[in-house]
C-alpha cells in the first residue's frame, strides 16, 4: 500500500473479530517498525509487552478496568481485540544516556528536560505500529491506562516499577463499529492545514510556497 493511503486510512478501530488472531509475522513487522522510531540521543527507552493469549489479555483488563463500566460499548468493543501491545517508557535510559561524555551533562537531573521525551518517543513508536497495522490490512487503536490503575497494570504484567505505561495498541481485524462520538456530525471535523500551520511566526497564515 502506498504511504499516503496508509496515512489516509488510519483511524482508531474500536471493534475486532475475536476469532482472527494477528499473524505472528505482522506482529514481528510491527515491532521491527516500532524500534525504527526516533529517540533522543538514540536512547531507545521503550519496552513493549505483547499480549496475544486470552488469559494474558484478561489479566490486563481485570487490572485496568471496572467490569461494570462498559458504557457506550467502547470497552466491550475494544476487548474483542486479539492482541494488545503495552507500550512502556524508561525514563532512566534517557537520564543515563545524557550523562554520558558526548552529551556534555554531568548528572542525571530530570529538570534539564523541558518535556519527557521518553514518553514522546514511545508514543512515536506506537504510531509506527498503528501505521503498520493499516499497511497489513488490519485495524488498531491507541488508548491509555487510567492513572489510578497504573500500578495494578504493572503488577499484572510484571512491568518494572520504574517504567511508565504510555499507552496500549490494540490490534486485529476490524469489524463494523459505531463512529466515534467525537467525530459525529455537528461536533467537530478535522482541522485543516490552513488552521493549524503558521509561516514564520505564530498567527501568520500558511500557504504553499
């Protein structure tokens, strides 16, 4: 599939065929693409916990959700995904990397970082997996773990305490589902390039050169 087609077809899929597992070669390709994402200082501070077995996914859902909270069918649909990839960031990998001689810092002070690039980079790795799913004819969704469920999720998956769960990629073969409430007519549309792009300084209209 052409790259432009992949980008246009990417959307957040919230319902899957539970009887069609994601082929192992697709998962391998998604992970190989994920590690091609950029990372500050080539720190590569990410880990991915891949859940393909029913018991593994159920342990994740038990730790992260209230079984009575399947409002609007969102959780009910996402729980049909035959694969979940939990994306974890490793802050310490970045702090250590930037304390090395070629970076010029002599300490591991997190205050030097204006934003947590370990989370940003892990999010970019997740996007690589979302695009790979589309290219392979599958659907995918990126969603977060509630703050109050983070520790329980890490315990359920044996994730080290110093990792952060940036989000989860659900992947599988899409089945028809309801359009997201965020996209319903009259609520909002996609903002155009002319609305979000500025030439030279904020507020100056963008136009193709």
